[in-house]
């Protein structure tokens, strides 16, 4: 009876240990990189169908960290009668087909960020200025940003140069935090810990059995 009682007491201990190890396998840690960069931007808006345009943008920064001083992107826009621009990476949203999906790429070295964006802008055709804002949705990266995710905010002010292709030249501020998950511990790392726990529990059970048997 005494042996069975000890077994009943030790079972929760062993199960608890295994549960803790299992939680460790599932746990994920985040490395968070604060980000802020001022970019000199050039945006070329080229009409492709009615009020829908293809938009190419390039930005250069002297203060962006992590070697992300260059970014470029392709997106699409629709202009309403009030001078409001709405941007989307998917041209099908605006009813046009046969064009590639848009993208945003930060960095031209080891560290890179891949992203899409949601943005809007207002163009004043009287004084030829524009203001825009939106979010940059990071989907992945390279270098220290492998598997990165997060949302950065940006705001932009431009002067407008009219022509067959409308050009916006100005300044954009991009800021926020970049989250990068760390690797989860492998099963081979956790299994020995579980084995040690089981061996220790068995040893304790054997000692107590010998004490009561003697």
C-alpha cells in the first residue's frame, strides 16, 4: 500500500515536469528593433486605365538604422474628383488585370525588409502639394530581420510636378518597431530534460521503497 501511495504522489510531479518542458517547446521569444528613418522620396504616378495608376516610389535616408537607408516600391492608386489618392498593392482591387502585385523593399545589403502598404494621400492641385500617410505591413526579411513581422507607420509631404507622369518629391518619416521571432528550442534539446526528470522520479521512488521495505 505504501509503495502504491508513493507512486500516486510522484505521478503528478513527473507529469508537471513534462508539461513544463512541453510549454518550453512551444514558447517563442521576440527581438524588437526600434525603427525611425527620414527618407527623401520620389514618387512617379503613371496612368494605366481611367483614374487608376501604377505608382513607383524610391526613398533614400541618411539616418535609417540597420542599413535600411534605401527603399523602393510598386503599388497602384485611384484618384477621385476631390484629389484624394487611395493606394493598394493589388491592382485587381481597382478593377485592372494583367499587372504584377505591388511590393515594398527596404535595404540593399545583408539586412532587408519585405512589405506591403495601405496608404492614402490628398493632392492640392492649386498649390501643387500633397500629403499622405499609411502603414507598412512587414511580411518577412533577410539578415537580422529573417521572419520579421510588424506594422510601421509613415507620413509624407510632397511637392507635385505635373506632366504625362505625375511626380511627387518630398520627405517621408517611417517609424515603429520591427519584431523578429527567435528560434523555438528543438525537440532534441527538450527530450533529455524529460528523461532526466523521469530517472530522478524513479530513483526517488526506489529509495523510498527500500526504506519502507527495510
